[in-house]
C-alpha cells in the first residue's frame, strides 16, 4: 500500500511539469522519448527479464502497454487545454470507473455506494469542467477519456499480473508505449527537448514517474485487487493539485476547491464501500 501511495505522489508531481513540457515538444514526441528512456533503463538493469516471460505474458504486456499508452496520449493532450490541478482531479475519476467496470465486465456486485460515488464524481466534474452553458471542455473531455483507459488498464493488470513477471511486464509495457507514440510522431519527425530544463523533466517523468512507477504498480497489483489498488491511488489528484499550486503557480479557486472536494468525496465513498464488504472481488493470487 505504501508503495502505491509513493507511485501516486510521483504521478501527481508530473502534471504541471508535463503541461510546461508539451508547450515546447509535441505530445507524441514527448511520450515516445519518455517511454523509450524508461524501457531502455529497465531493460539495461535486468536484460533477461523479458526473455523469461511466457509468450502469453508478452502478449498481455503489449495489450497493457497499448491501453496505458492511449491513456497517456489522451491525458497529455488534455493537459494542453486545462489546468494541471483540474486534470489531476478529472484523471482521478478512474477510481470510480474501476469498480463499475469490474461489475460490468467481471460480473462483480456493484452496490448503491458505487452509484452514489458516480453521482458525486459527475457533480464534481461539472463544477471543475463546465464553462457556462457549454458542454464538457475539450481538455477535460480528453482527460475523462484517459481516465476510462486507466480504469481498463488497472482491471486488466489486476487479472494478468503475476509477481514473478512484474519486471518483465513493466519493460514490455514501456516499450509498447514508446513504439505506439513513436509511430504517431514519425510522420513529422521526432522533436526533442531543446534545453537542459526540458530534458530534466523528460528524464524525471521517464525514470521516476514512468519506469519505477510502472514497476511498483505491476508488482503491487499482483498482490491486491484491482479495485483496492484504484482506491489507494485516490491520492493522485490530491498530489497533482498540491504540486500544481505549490510549484506550478496555479491558484486555488472556488471551482477547484468545490469540484475537487466532490471528486475526492466520491473516491473515499468507494473506499468506504469496499471496507464494509460491498465489493465481492477476489484478489488475484500472488506468485509463489
């Protein structure tokens, strides 16, 4: 649990960094470089990790990487059109989506607490994202779509992750994301960061919030339920908002405070529902 909280802190610290980076480097180019560095770093530390995976595990890793890569593309593109703190809270709705998808896809019981959480999170999104009578803002809509892909990734990872395969799966996922984003960037040529500050941001997001975070998440989800993992990660939007205000120069507005509070309330309601036995999910067994 502590390891996953550390992961959410790392992710939360990247929102304002990435928002600044994509002002200079196109989204697919940034992501291709970021995840190529992450994949190479992991592979260099344990070069035989992928070779030890079964053929099925490699396929699973590619599917997981594709899901995560699409989520990253949508989230990063959305950051170009909304504030980092808002993006953090909208992204955090995957915590509510995960148990709902578990009910729809895995036929697990979805209690009234989950539907109440959906209502609260929807209200929070409305406060955070709606502009007058306009529909959901473009940036927030992209981010909400990314949250759906994150939720699917969490569910799939919970079903497929095995402790002994965690490292190899993390390498395959990073490499798959790099290939997908590289293909998207290739037609116009890959644009690289132009100064030391941008390179520092890319390396930080690649090694700490990319390689290390994916490794820890894959390891942790081999030992707990997907819904429980999603609930633990409720701290991501809190860290995103905190870093955006303290280091990113963003202001705490009434909209951010009220909307963020509603989204957090939805997340913690999901956690309370789990604690009172509303979730019937069976934990994925850990490796022997």
